[in-house]
């Protein structure tokens, strides 16, 4: 089954103004202005961020007032998305909150009947299972699904519960700006929506603007920690002190929050504030308060923090090491464009050896290498250094352009360059770096990339894959699953008789595209370690929904890990 193409336009009236403060010449600017690009598919499958429209202040109801058009200034090379000038909400007349979105089918999203046949309760259950995968292409697809403008699921209430769950899922994927924009587009001002809106804004440094609107609209719970935080952020010191005391007396503000809020209201109390012992106990507002009052974060924050919280290290004041490691982690998950990470690598001169500085230095060496042999050798070394720290995927996307079009002149470095090109998405070039003769796994992967690139696998090769698969070889199982899904081998009952495949078939026969789509995303949550049966079912679902390129991109990213 393929979903019908129906043109739907939902005008989003929302604004996120981003600006960047000046810094010393030796310091790089923040990440590039990727928040203001129109929503369209990028070459690597990322849908770009939605456009913002200019607003100047708010009326007495908290609605945005359109500002006169101005000639935009020339953008600098690197602009910060973390120092917003202004944020405002303007509800879209006639748009049901749960139908709001930022992408249409033409922009890389899904058809407007995405939720056809799926009850609201089931929709929420599916959405709550969406989280980051180790495959970047899966996260990019999940983003498109969550941001799609589509009719609300059947039986959905008018309280916007579906759109708030979508926004929460975007936060889980490390996309606070998308969550913020989706909530803006919905026009919701319920306490639940405003709490999420404030959490998302705090992670990207936009909380003062959101707090002003939240207080004006009366959308925060009266004696909540969020309201006290907003009162403190808008310099309403006396009211914040009173609300904090009352909230504590009523048991509505936890002691862990109370001490942080005290220090936020009165900086002299900062010495009595402390961070939670565990990263898991951090919330976006606790993190924002800690950073604002200068209290150290819990140990292992950089290693254990949720993706969305790593945005707190993307501002210009963050230590360079933290900023670079955050950018690596966000890029790896598809929450940050590769070009942004490349510009940050180029902007910082390694301050020491080892860790992220070693990766930056290795990439710079490869970038500056001149001869084809020297460059291939430097690329191989950079890949190997990144692999030791589990950053080979993001490094491959940085390195692949350096060796595109290159051909091996020696076996030295061939396995690493092959991995770089494959993980970096340059499969046409990666094929030239395969073994001579290519292994069965390499031929299988090449067939999925381009069925015309190599000779089809014969019965003996397929039998060899089946034998390895029967012994639990994950690589062979995934290769066989992908070949079956793309119709490049005979139907394999090993996959077509599984409960996973049956679930997908049932959803498609019942004309429930969201059930098939989100079922596929849930199957792919383990990323490169997805079991073959689930891998096959997910790819089959995407192909049936007409997302052939997404299916191919996901299959190749997974298979490239084990070439």
C-alpha cells in the first residue's frame, strides 16, 4: 500500500529570532544559522528547520503583533541559535492543535491522512515509544513523522494531548527547537503545553522570552517551580519569593528545586545550592538554574545527559571541549547538521591532545593533506582515532567529502576509507574500495545501494548468508533481511512468517499508515543492533509507504557498520 498524496497547507505563525553576541576574535562563533532555513529535504535526508516570521512584541492577550518587514542583514559564517531576541506565539485560526505541524508531504513529511484509522489512545502509545536510535537516518525519519501536519487521530480530545506527546518525543530526539516550534504552531497555552514549551526554551537559552509570555497568559500552575523560575527570570523578585514560600508550604515545590530557586532569586544563596547527585535527576529547569547561578553539574553530565540537554553546552560561553563533544553527540543523532560540526571543527584550534582535540587534529590533518595517497592515509588514521571513542559515524560524514572520487592505489588504509565512504553516504565511491574479489556482505550491500552496481548473488552466496544467519551472525541476518525487503532475493519465510512482519501487514491492510510507520520506527530503536526480523519488517513497512529512499538510507547505514 502507498499513501495517497494530498496537498495541505497549514500556515505556521511563530517566531524564533536568533542573534549572536560578539566574542573575541580568537573565539569561534556559535553554530550556523540553520534554524531559519525553509523546511525542505537536504541531500543527506535531513529536513531543514521551519521558517520564522518576524514579530514585534505582544498584545494584551499575549498574541504576537506582526512587525514591519526589514531588509535582512548579511549573515555571519556562524550564528548562535542560543541567544534568541524574541519568541512569540500566535494561534492559527481554524487549526486544531493536534493537527499542527511544520512539514507537509511536499516538504519531506507524510500525507495529511497519516493517522487514519488509529484511535487517539493508540496514537499516544505509539508516540511514547519513540526515542533516539543509534542510526542517524532513523532519527531523521522520526523527526519528519513527528513534525508532519496531519489530521488529528480519531477520538482525539481538543486539549492538544497528541501534539504535546509529539513535542515530548522531539525532546527525546534532542530537538528542543523543533519541540518549541511545534508547540508554537499549535497555539496551545495549557499548563502541560506551556511546561513543555518552557523546558524546550530553557535548553536553548530562550527561557526569559517564554517566561514573559507564560506569566502574561497565566498558563503556569500558580505555585509551581516553573512559575517561580519564570518570576525570577523576569526580575519579579518579591513575587517570586512569596510564590516560593507558599509553594514550599503547600508541598508543591520540592526541596531540590527550592534551594536552586532561592539562589536564582538571591545570588548570595548560591553557596547553599547543589546539583542533584545523579544526571538522571536533572530537569531542563534545574539544569538552566544550575548554569545560571554557577553551580557545577552532576558528574558524568557529558556522558549520561539526555540528548536535548546537550544543547546547554552549545552556547558561546560553554568550554570548548564541552561544546565540541556536545556537537558530536547531537550530529551523530541527527539533531545537528553535519556542516555545523564541520565548521566547529574548523573554528577551534586543538588546545591539547587526546579526546575530542585528538579527533579535531586528525580531521584537520586529513583536510590539509595534499596527495591522494597522503590524504587517504590521513583519512584512515582519523577514522581509526574516532572509532576508538565511538565517534566513527560522525567522523565519517566529515571525512567522506575528502576522498569522494578517489580510487585505491594501495591496500594500505582501504578498509578504513571504505568505511568512511560507506558511513558517509558515498556508496558509489565505497564500492571501489571493496575487497578483490568483494565479500558476500559487500556485494549484498552494494546491491541494496544500486542493483546495477554488481552482479546479483547466486544461490551459493544466498545459502552462505542463510547459514551464517542461522548461527546468529547479525551482519548476515541483516543483509539477508534487507535483500528480501528490497526484492533482491527469493521470499524468505524466515522473515515473512514473523509476528513483526504480520503486524506490519495487518496495519497496511487496515489502511493505518501511522501504525505501520511508527511500528517501523519502534522496531528500529536498537539501531545497528536491530534483530533481522524487525529489520526486515521495518524496511518492508517503509517501502510499502512509499519511503523507498528512507528505507535504503537506513539499510545502508546499518549494513555499513559491519562492512
